C-alpha cells in the first residue's frame, strides 16, 4: 500500500521598512510536504518582492516526518511577523485491489480529499465484460478467499440500500456500477462530501473500511446489497 499526504501552506508577509525611500517588501512562503509512510519530502519556496523586483529561493528537505516538519517550522518562524496564514491540506491514499472468488480481477484505487470533498478513482482489469458493482464495505479485512471477511456494506446511517442520493435511502458505501469492456478493463470516478479520510465523524470516515468489486450488477433495489453476486476483488482502505 502506498500512502501520500500533501500539505500546502501559503504564508503571506507584508513588511514596510522605515527607510527614507519607504521601500516596500513583500514575502511569501509555500511549503509542499509529500509523506510516504514514515518518510517526508518538503519543498520550501520563498518568494520576495522588493519594489517590484522578485527573487525566489527553493530549499528541499528529506527525512522522517518529524525532522522535516521541524526544519519547515524553523524557516517560517525566521521569516518575520506573519499576518495572514492560509493552510490547505490535501490527503491522498492509493492502493491495489486483490483478486477474490477465483477471479483475476485486480486494479488500483485512489482516494483524494481536498476542501471537504473526497474524489474516488478506480482502474480495474481482469473482469468479465459488462456491468459490475463497486461498494465500500464495513471492515478492512480481505483475508477470506471470497472477500466476505470485509462484512456487509458500510452503512453508518442505517439506511436502506439504493442508488446514491436516492429518496428511499442509500448506504454511504453505495458507490454504484461501472462498465468493463471486452478486454476486461474498466474505470470509475466518484466524488462526495459525505466521506472523509481520517476525520472524527464516524458517519463519514472511510479509513478502516474496504473496497469490494462484485461479479455482477447492483440492481439498486434488492436489500441489503443489490444482488450483485460474488465478490471478485477486495482491498482495505488503510492509511
């Protein structure tokens, strides 16, 4: 499993000197931190605008997360009085699916959270041609050969199964269906503000759950799971 977390921090500093020509200096700092497991890489860009003359300095730090963030914090503290701080956090998790139930279905799943919205992207291979259901299930456990160790659909709000956004109810794990071509390849993209990656709201947090791909189509009606057939691929959603 590969985990990437991107943290963008923009710091704006406006300084007016007391010299005779009343020169104006504006300084901005952008910090980009890429975290992969316990290691981090930070790129710090300091831009200085002095009376229209712009200069840029870039520093790169690599190491464990604590060491890297310590160096980043030291730089920002040395940059003067910070009046406006804008923080933007982007979290990204990417992992592989594993074939189940004697199938050859596998692929790559990615989740990206930005500005309160989670984007889900899946790319799959080894499927039979046609329509396949894909859901979030309640446990990040793909240990059984049939994928049933992942439990049922993730349904923290205790709704009926159905199409996403349906008036009669839907599970928070009811992603829906996608198509596989004659070569067994398929893809799906989905976004929602009803999920999060690691937040404290258990009705939104998908960490610790699982992605399940089914052999057949979700009819969006049958309870409790849409009669989508065998579980042909599984992966735990783990940071």
